[in-house]
C-alpha cells in the first residue's frame, strides 16, 4: 500500500521540477524543432518520487482505525493527486506521439518509457490504497498480480535512469560515434533487457511462494501487502541481495558517467552549455537513485 506522504511528496516534487525544467520538450514541440540531445528530460520530474513506492507497497498499512471523514479525505486527496499526475503524463505522451522527431531519438524513447512506467506504477499503488479502505481483504491471486506489477515498475526506474545517463555520456564523450552507438533498435533492446531483468525478482517470489505455501493460499482473502503475500523469509534475503547488487551497479554507472562528463567539460570549455546540461541531467538521475537507496 501507499500512504498520503508518498502522494503529497510526489505532487510537490513533480510541480517543482516541472516548473524549472519542462520548457525544453514543450518548446521544441511547439516550434517544430528537434530535441537537443543535451537538454534535460522535461518529465524526469514525474519519476523523482516513484522509487519510493516499493517500500510503501511492502510496508504500509492503510489506516484501519481512521474515522469515516478522515478516510474519505485521504482517498479524495489520493485520487486528486493521481488524476493531476495522470493528466500531465497523458499530455506528455500525446506530445511525444504527435511529433515523429521524438520517437526517432533514443533519449526520448527511454524517457517516455519512464513516463508510462511511472503512470502505471502510480495507478497501481493508488488503486491498492483505495482498495484497502473499500475492501479490508482481497483475493490473494488478485493481490499477487497487483503487487508483482507494482514491484516490476518500481525496480525498472533506476535502470532506466542509468540507461539515460549512459546515453548522455556517449553523446558528450563520443559525439562522433553517437549516431552509430545509440540507435532506436538498440534502445528498444535495452529497454526490453531492463524489464526482463526487473521481472526476475517478482517471478522468483511467486515461484518460491507456490512451492512453500499450501495450494489453498491463493484462494484465500488477505490484506494486500508484499510481506503478507510473500511470507517466506528466503524471499526477503533474496530481494535484499538483488536490490543491493543492482542499486550498486546503477550508482557506480551514474558516478562514472558524471565524472567523465565533468572531465569533458573541463577539457572542452568551462562555459559549454550543452555539457553543463548533460552534467546536471546525470546529477538529477543520481539524486533520484539516491532516494531509492534511502528507501
């Protein structure tokens, strides 16, 4: 489940970063010009808080002792935040689809994939939050589908950020080879590999549960929480190892690309705007992944 702090903090971060960084995509769309390969992603803001949802989904319990008025207020706020962010997501996806220059650029392909990934994740955790008030317990098989999809979308975000950081690194440090190294086909393959990798933990969670739990477990009604659905202790340790390994790889990737871009900036020109923008983009990715590690 999620709590109200997750939704409110997501809304605040979204509008703060959207206000400061969203002009690039919309300006290029209105003017009919192609996106600069070094302009920061205008909707990275939508994913600043999405990495919190795994911890919220696995540990939070919607307030069973809330009064009717408190429960109604929380659900109205949750649905309002979901609606506002969904409108922003939809408008950006529509802008992306209406201009072919965007889906011919590897950077924006990965970016719009993150936007849709975040939209799905936000919809799932909001649905879980509202369902916890309407139905205290739901069918275990339905809960399993929701939890596994939420975990998949949450764990995909850091890897997509690392992929975008690598794209910036290639664009700045190997500009002559960029068109050969960063193609639409290779970007599609990379996105497929990311989702295949992040689907492994929830699938193994399910397989372990199928072996350890009785057949009637998935026909029972439970409170939909990760720790209550996947109860075997080995699942917890397995996920700790996986999360530690892949977050360490993502962190090292971001540190390496940021340092290389910094060195390129010093070698080329201290005032080179494109390099500065790429550096700031990778730094923002690092902040986002840092939030995942703190959670």
